[in-house]
């Protein structure tokens, strides 16, 4: 089931990169939007038909290849419904969806081959609807819509939908043994066991070996790997098989006025996940997600440098999501220099969510968050936790190993100011590890209304200045903390 959505009353202002970069509280190299030749390539000239029936995979990819081979330009997707399988974006191509265009990815999963994952030799993934590997200077622009047919891929948890929705969904597919999770087909249901067996019995499985697990290995919707000088502007990205937008090890990336939508029950349906990237601007984007809204991840840092750094997120709105702005859970590559400003979170499970645990943690520092407005937050308005546990569909929560002394998460030098929150279960919760307390976190000019106040465990050197918390019961509760200063 896919719902449409709009954000009313939100006008995207022109992105002023120079002003935004200068406003950042850390030095950030200047970069601009990529530019393209004005040569135009209509997908209809390559045989595409916008009737919602014809499969246009070859025609669209042929147009992109021709544009790339002739030095670049603009590939035009006109008004219409363009059914397609996976497309690969290439350097110097502006893939432009005109108003009234719908790029509809097919629900026929046989059209999605198993391919190289773009990261590690011998590693394979189900091809994403839109992907790019090692591309330079390319874009997705226009006011059209890209729909990833995610409802044909994702499992659904019964607890997340209404009885009426559950009744409609379960007319097809397969239910888990306990009847609490719906899977779209047998391949998806049995895929995990197949993959585990394959890895145990085959030291070098091929792409063909993974085909029986294609539906279980559901793809990211828009997946860029090791790309640079990338622009996404004005488009709507919706209904993804897994994360909607997942750039990995990319640099000089701009998202400008992009709408990102997944149903709130979409399993692993993150909105924007930025992984191990550098020099990123996310401006005036609107997100509704089935998991985290706007999330920062990192792995594989080298020579002590953070694998994710120099990120600006400004003027964004997040509605339903597990978190409005999120860091983690994998932070082992290091994260530094993030600036989040002038954003609005409404109805998210958590407002600002910083999460990791022993075994996948690393240094997260120099994070600046200011001028955030929140309302109707389900749980914490601000949460730091080093006890995060991911719970996949069909799995149960298990005790986290907090004694792992490798890849320890360290949260430090967070500067959180000018926050307003009208309604949350908990105002602020900070939980570090006994062997690595969360430390040097600064809260300034906060005004929060919540059922519960400030809770802190295993933390040190926290400063609260001009912090107003209106709650029921005791405002402050601490355990294993030291050096907490409360001013005015």
C-alpha cells in the first residue's frame, strides 16, 4: 500500500551555497552544484513509451549512455508513466524528470539482476532501482516522481498497521511462524536461511549463487557509491524497497528541495542515510520515513580521519520517522563536523537521536545542532544511547554486549542550542558506557515540555545553560555521572 503526500505551506528558497557554507561553525571547502551541457536527450527518441505498461529499462539506459558518451547533457523524462527496471546514472548526465512524470519501477523482481555492490570485490547486491558507481558530475532534477515499488519488496510487521490494512496485505504472500510478520513471497521469507547456508558452504559465492535470495536482499532505492559532484534537486523519491537514498563514500553532494517519502510502517524504510561521505549539503528537504529520517553513518575510517565529515543540514522538515536527525548506529569510521539548523520535526519517535553500541562504535565529535522546533515527539526529544540494538523483521530484542572493548562509541563535543519541543515522553536522555562515558555535551537555550525530565547515566562534563524543562515529577535523574553543570 502506497500513500501520496504533500507538505503544505513550505516554500523552498533558493539555495545560497556560499552563505550556507560560511555559516557553518567549522571550516568547509567551497563547492557548487554541478553544471551540464545543454544538449538534450529525450528518452522517447530511444524507444521509451510513457503508457505505464511498456518496460522502458533499455530505452532509458540507452539515453543515459548516449548522453555520457557524447560529453554529457540532459536526459529528459517527459510527462507520463514510465515503467522501468534498474537504471545506472553516469558522469556528466543530468537526469531530469519533467512535471507530471512518474518513473515507476517494476514490481517484477526478475528485472533486478544481482550485481557487484560497488564497494568490495566479490560482494554482491540486488541492483538498486537507481544506482551510480564511481560517477562524477551528475544529477537527478525536476519536479517528477520516482517510485521504487517498495511495497512489493518489504516485509510488514502486524503491530505497525491497522487491522484493515493487515487483512488486505495478507491476502497474498507468506506469514511468519508466529503470524506477526508478512513476507511478500517465499524467496523473501526463506532468504536469510539461504544466504547463511551459502556463506557457510561456499567461500566464493558468485552473483548467480545469490539469485535465489534476490527478494530477501532487497535493494536501496537510490544508491550511489564512490561518486563526487552530485546534485538531487526538486524531485520526489518514494516507496523504496529499503533506504530511500543511500550515498556511500561520496563527496560534494547537494540535496536541494527534495521530497522523500515512505509509509511509516515501511521496514528499514530510512529516508536519507548519508554514509562515510564528505562535503554534503541537505537543504529544504522534506522527509516522511519508515525508519530514521535524516541519518549519518560511518564505517571504514583511515589514518585516524573521520570517514564522515563536513555535513550541513538546513531548513528540513521530518514528519513520521524513528528519528528526525539521527547519528548511527554504525559510527566506527568516525564522524565529525556536522551542522544541523533551522529544522522542524513533528510526530517522530525521537527528535535528535544519537545511537551506537560496543562493537560498531567510534569517535563522534564536533556536532552542532541549533534552532530546531519539535512537537508531538513520541519518546525522547533528545537521546544519546550507547546501548542501541537493531531488531530486524521477525527477530526479538536480545541483550546487548556492553563489555566489548573493540570499536567503542565515544560521543563528545556536541553543541545543542535553541531547541523548542512541545510535547515528548522524555525531555533528554544521555546514556554512555561505564568504560566510555558520553562527555562534553553542551545544552543551551532549550525549552522542552515533556512527561519526564532529564535522565543521565555514565556521562561527564555536561553543561546545561538556560534550559527549561516542564515535566511531571522529578526533573533531573542521574546515575554514574560527574561534572554536570546547571546554569540559570
